[in-house]
């Protein structure tokens, strides 16, 4: 412990997207600070490398609070400080040019996630950030200004600890300020196994139940999905919990050997998973005719029966659906695809309309944490100040990224959350050492918003919240 390299100004635990961003912004704000990134993994950035199918979907063309599952006004403040435009400029300054795809997703022009990781690591190195992998943090204690004695949980706020004592596998270090960026539970082999939540609980925080989100869904093996494996199509998915519709969205679904995947499934999954995890009845209904309900489908079938009475139903539907889907669906629903439209009985017509627009997916489970891209749940946002991500429980502690109870939809939003919160905390922690600018000066949004002593928002009407 006498080793000065273990007496840090700022320790950042977790060197994922959020931790790397925080380190860069802190070091840029206050050159000369002794900053170390501690990560339990043997290699830094494994999750960035596999993200976006190995291409890293860095952010989205338009990022709005509605893209996140979290209080709207809170996310709005975070994005106001560092939005997608700033992220694009920031990456350009790091030498990473981004391109926009038709979906609005932004990727590096190299189509290679390594470009993003290397740019972040190079910048950390240039700025003198001490990168320590193989440093799995096991315990954190607050220390007071009397020289190292622990501050009790109850007195933590009043006592205002002057630092943190951090124990990792093979040693200890101290830090005056501490940023926690330990992520969630998705893809645990990258090092993100949820252990960071146990650490912040010892520092006074709560953690809401955590659930897999952006996860593929496994269907009953007797369903038709295996025969459609590889087919992708646009659908509308409606999620019902205890019979009430809680979510509806349209997008691309991919049939796979195990069930369903693709953006629309991944986005819908959190609602189904959360309901199931909490013992509630949940179901997802699929309309294979995006945006059309039962009534619209039946009307369409009647109209086609008048227009082309001799055409077989399978042929008529091939204008709207892939052939393999028609075959699988009719086999599943026991409908003869060769029946001419004029000979469809009312009952069969209604059965087809039901199959086309109210197809219930027989979901068994989500595909597991190795396939879920993010975590729903975590440390409630209300326990953190939106101005700088500082803990309201333990001064000098900052929480960022996926460990917070905020998950974005698919499309680059989760990385944007990591960059934005990393920016706020990195800058905030650096400025606590005395700096050139005020935290409240990020822009009009921050200047015009009053906060209570505890940091809660006071001007919800301004944001329409
Ligand atoms: C397969 C996959 C693809 C994805 N693709 C995209 C995409 O293209 N676009 C997008 O926006 N989002 C994507 N995401 C989501 C995105 O990767 C995450 O939301 C984001 O990486 C979270 O960043 P983070 O820094 O908060 O946490 P993480 O990236 O999870 O980093 C946490 C770090 O903390 C370390 N750590 C944890 N506990 C400890 C401890 N006790 N001691 C020391 N270190 C510890 C871990 O080793 C890890 O390095 C994807 C996720 C997955 C799994």
C-alpha cells in the first residue's frame, strides 16, 4: 500500500465501454490525475469486440429518451450533456469515422469493432491512464480523513469519505474518487457477471431485480420455426402480460433452429422475460402482416376471393409472405394451401386470418445470459445525480453504464448510454479535484433545470414529464 502506484486519484472499476469513456474524459479534463482502470478480465474490451456482430454499432442516427426503458426526464438530461452528435464528433477525434446504415445504426467505416476498441485503448494510453486487467475487485470500503478507518454505512453521507480502499485478487489500492462501471450480467464470460452490484450494495445502494433483455427466444420444439430457419421477415409483435397488452412493435424477425431472434424479438423480449421472472402470465402474439389485425386480414382475404376466386390461397399469400413461411404456417394450422379462394369456408378463412395476425409464439424461455445483449434492472437512477452520475448515497462514488437500471432498445442505444454516462462521470470526478468549468454548464438543459438538495428534478413540466 505504500507503493504510490496504488494511491490513486481516481479508480475506475470495469474497463468496458463506459469505464473506458470515463477514463478518457477524466484524463482530458484534468491532465496529471493518477487514474487507473481495474478490470477482472484477462483482456480488455471483449464485449466491444463481439458487439454488433463484430462490427460494433457505436450509436444511432437519432437517440431519444423513448429509446430507453428508464424515466424519460432523467435520460433526457443525460443525453443533453452528451448526445449522439457529440459521440460522432468524439469518435472522429479518436480517428474513428462512422457511417450510417439504412436502419439508422452507426458503425465504424471499417466495419470492424476492433477499430473502436483500439481507438479507445490508444487514447487511454496517450493520456497516461493506468490499464490493469486481471484485477477483479472483491471489496470496497470508504475511508475517512482520519487516516484510513472505515466509515459506517449509516454515517457515510455525513462523514463524506475522503477515499476508497479497494481490494482485488492479489492486492489493494486506494482512490480519492471511484467510478463503478462493472456492467450487467450479459455475456458473463467477458467478465460482466453482476459482481459490481454486490460491491455497490456495500456502499449503500439498492439493486432492482435484474432480467435478461435483448434476448432471442426459445420456442417449443414442435412448433414450425425449425423448418423456417434462416428466413427473416417483417412482423408486428404484441406482448401481453396477464391478458393486457404492454408492448407492440414492428420490425424484422428471424426464424432460427431454436426459435426466434432478430431486432423486433430482441426488443420485445424484456417484457416477456420480466413478466415470466416475476411469475406473471405472459404471451407474445405475432402478426405476419405487419400492422394488420384479424379484421384487416379477413377483409383482405374476402377481397382476394372476389378478385381471384380460382387462385389457391397459398399463391395469393405468396405476394405478402415468404413461401417457406406459408408452407410452415399452413402445416401448423392444418390448412390446405391449394384450396381455391372461392372455396374457402368461413371457418377456414377466419382460421387463416387468425394464423396470419394472431399467431401465438409458444415461448419456453429466453436463450440465456450468454445470448442476452443487455440487462434490465440494476441500480435505480434516482440514487444517482444526473448532473455527474455521482452517488447520492456515497459522495465521491459514481455509477455508469449498464449497471444502472436503464436499458436501451437494439440499435446502438446501449453504447450511447455508456458513452454519455461515462462522459458525465469522468468529467464530474475530474472536476471534483478543482477544475476549469462547472458541471452545470453542459448546455441549456442543465442550466435551466433546478434540482432539490437530493438532486431530484424540480422542473418536470419543462420536459413534459
Ligand atoms: C453480444 C453483444 C452484442 C452487443 N452489441 C451492441 C451493439 O452493437 N451496440 C450497442 O449499443 N450495444 C451492444 N451491446 C450492449 C453493450 O455491449 C453494453 O450495453 C455495453 O457494453 C455496456 O457497457 P458497460 O461498460 O456498462 O459494461 P461492460 O461492457 O459489461 O463492462 C463491464 C466491465 O467490468 C468488468 N468487471 C465486472 N465486475 C468486475 C469486478 N468485480 N472487478 C473488476 N472488473 C469487473 C468486466 O470484466 C467488464 O470488462 C451488445 C452486447 C452483447 C452481449
